[in-house]
């Protein structure tokens, strides 16, 4: 009976790979994001404000929004020269939230700050946030977390709060849970079928 042994081996292999993918997400070094994160926290420290903590879900949304901006040219009406809250709205915003396993209800208190800097020059990126209308947001004590995304000449900062409406906590039925449940059901079915063949 090779089939039951094969199915058990397959399930163990599949479960191991699944465990690694869910618990050890791939991270990529991104200098402009790290530099901006450190620069913003130094800026806040100069005003005796607590450092913002990295929020992976806000990072995801920032990346998705930056991707929407990437083909827009840098002008005087884009990026940090835009009055916060008046930046272009995307008709597919709910889809962007879904990609990051977020809901409007837990992102409402957050703030999205896009900036366009040709070549994403380090010093200019930071000043586009600290020496613009965005500085009011960066100095606001209600913000506790930060996510940063970039595409092309665009870099986007998403600020989060510690309130339920601004936590950027993923909704409970995430893709990881779905994959885990499907994997469990699939392996259970294979084991069941393998045991039937043994009888």
C-alpha cells in the first residue's frame, strides 16, 4: 500500500511548507523606507514625542496606494504639496483594503500621506514629510504606528492609531487562515481516502 504512505508524506511536507510560509514571511530590505522611518522618528523625538512603531498592515496598504500613484507625474499639486485629506481618491480603495486583509472600520482613524520625489532622494523624501503640511500629522500624539510603501517616484506614509478604528488590525478571516483551513481539509481528505484503501 504505497498510496497511504505517500499521502501521509505529502501532507507532512505540505503542512511544513505551509507553516514556514505563514510564520516566516519574506522580508525585503528597502533602504528608502527604513531611512524615512528612522528620519520620522528622529523628527518626533526632537519634539519629545514617542517613536512610531512599524505596522505591517499599514505597510501593505501604503504599498498598494503607492502602486496606484506610480504612473502619476510629480507636479506642484501632487504629494506633500497636497492638503492632507484631499489627495486623490481611488474607486478601488475597498479592493486595496481587501488585499491587505483590512476593513474600512479599522482604518478610519488612520491617515494616508503620499509624496512624490523624483528619484526618491533621501534628504528630499524626509523634508517632504517634516517640512510640509504633513508635519502636523507627524506631530499629532494620536498616531502610534506607521506603514511606508513606495513605487517609482512615490512614497506613501500611513499613520495608525491605537483605537479600534485606526489600529489597522487585520480582519479575523485572513488569507493565512483560509490557506491553513484548506490545507487541513485537503490533508484530512487524503488521509481518509488512504485509510479507506487500507480497508
